[in-house]
C-alpha cells in the first residue's frame, strides 16, 4: 500500500461530517416546527415531570392495621328479652387482619339439641310415605341427614324426618328495623402503621400532633377533624353514600380506604393519610338475590342431665374492610437520565418530521429535493457529504 493511500485512510478516519443546514423563511413550516417543539416541551415539563414525576424512584407501601370498636346498646323487643350489648357481644370475631365485623341484626334459635325432627317442606323433602325418603341421604342445602321416615310436619303436610339440631332454625322472618340499630353510634379506632422500605420512611395515622387527650374526644370529620383516627360507623356509611339503618337489616360490606401516596422530595414531613369510603358488596336493585352479609355461630351449653344444647345465632351485620395503598417517590438520578434522554430523542425527531413535510407536502418540494444532496469543499481535500435540509416554504 502506498504512502498516499495510508494518509488517505487516516485522514478519512479522522474526518467529522456535519449536516448542512438550509434556512427557509417560511411561516408555515416555521409554525409547525415551533409548535411541535412547544408540544413536546409541554409534555415533558408538564406531564412527565409535574404530573407523573418521572424523575423520581418509587416504592409501594407496606402496612399493618389494628382496630378497636367501642359502643353499647340495649334491646327490648318482642323478638327477645331485654338485653344489654357490649363489644364482646357484637364484634365477631374480636380480631381479624385488616377488617372487623359489627353485628346489627340476628335470628336466634334457642335450646337446640341433637335429635330427630321433620324437615321443612320443599320439592325434595315433601313425602307421602317412607318410600319417598332415603335413609342417610344428605342434602347440603337441607337441614340434616334423612332417617328414612316420613312424618307429619303439620296437620296437612308430611316431610322426611332428619337427624339434626332440633328445633330447626326458621330464618324467613328478619327483624325490621334491625335489632342493634344503635350500632350506628359505635366508634372504631383505626391504628395504621406504614413503611416505604426503599426510602427507610415510616409513618402512622396517629400523627405527631395528636395527643392522648385529643384522641379521647375527637371523631373523624372531613372538615373539622380530618386527621382523627376515630370513626363513627354511621358517618362511614354516609361517606360511602349509604344509609346505615338500611344496611343494618341485612348487612353488607363497607371499605375504608387509606391512601398513603406521598412526595418525599418536598412534603416528607406532611406525608399524611387520606381517607375515603365506599360500599364493596353488590347492591343491585334488579338482581337482589342473596343480598347483604350474614353467617351463623352457636353458643353451647350442658343441661343438668348432661345433654348438650346450643343457642344458634344467624348474625347479620356490616363488615368493614380496611384497604391501605399508596406509592411514594423521591428524586433518583437513573430515572432522571432515562427520561431526559427520551425527551431529547423526541425533540431530535422534530426536524426529520419537518423535512418530510417539506419534501412531500409543500408546493416547492422539487426545489428542496434538489438541495437535499450538497457538495462542499473542506479546504484541504475534496469530499462529498449528504446534507440534511429542513425548513419549508
């Protein structure tokens, strides 16, 4: 290889080429170019930086919740003898994770014992003689295990006899209004602790300015006491758009939502929870099958003769689910560089878009096409460079 060829290769390797710019005084393409730049900058500054805070690293909340319900009620109705109710009677079970249940209505079947009794009439239980009943048959939707006998349910109806807790529960008549209508004035203290492990940030909904004396007297109010962690059950239902007394008859599920979304760059010392409430179970007036919320439990006793008996309670009430969520953000160099690079890339595409408009849409596009490839002399050696033109007319 000759010395001149080697010098040519070295010179070519060390050359830097830049596009040639063609300035075109056109208001149309100038407005398009500046408008596109403005839109991209507005998107980057307004949406990406301000709204989405893309310059931040984020972390999801980790939470723990405990609750304590307080309140008393007194009932004196035709359904039962006069009775005083406290927390141990109507909060079932006493502790559950992230939720609590308050009984508001009930059907009580007393003095049940294991025996044989006629099943309730139905398509599969009504009979005329023993041949219609099958010993040992167990229908999960029934009341017990059939004995194979057909017995009198009433003077006119016969049903299959079952081995079960007798007398059987009759749950077709539900007390209205709810027996524990006074539950609307019960209160619940919610203690919620959270952490964002990535940022080593910890918080709780009992804020630093709340002292014990304030906690004994306050109740949550969105206007006057938005930081109080004590909630009246009636107010929770009202905030969710429901009437507590209507829900108390058949029960339901209410959600207490606690939002811990925080900007730890500017408001770390103001990272407070935000409360909202909504009904979670389906309340559809056109499909009102199996409405509300209920379950059964029993209290067992022994008679002086040693016979086991029980009191069966079908409890209706409102379950309160506490849902804690949130995302915290803090400045991070990696997401900042990534999003800044993406923004510059988008800005760099705008001249190419304007070039395409020049070469395809403008009236003098043929003139611009002729200037697309430009030859120029670099002073020391002859070279040909592909020049990019932008602008319009």
